[in-house]
C-alpha cells in the first residue's frame, strides 16, 4: 500500500496514528515516518497493519515480500 492508501484506510476506520503510537509505546512521529516509508520498524509496521486488519506483508510489501540484500565481507588471508 502507498502512504496515502494507509492514511485513507486509517481515516476510514477512525484510527489515528496517535492511537497506534500509544498502543505501541512510541512517538506519533515514529508511526508517521513508518507510514510514510521514511523509517523501517517491524514492530510499528505490524502494529499499523493490525490496526487496519490487514497482514503486514500486504500493507508494507516492499519490506516483506522483496528478497533481502545481504552484505558479505571477504577477509584476505
């Protein structure tokens, strides 16, 4: 979902980012940044998705459905 779609769904359900923040014990700014995809927090993403009644992978597919990039380091011997 896009940030606008998430915001629309929250508004449609009468849920504020402040309510989600209080439930999760984080600031409203953290929830806002996660919704706007400026910050990554698994716990907050799952909280937002739960508030919407969706699976977290459907709300934030960019972070859950894309294969992760792993860094590897090679040590010269």
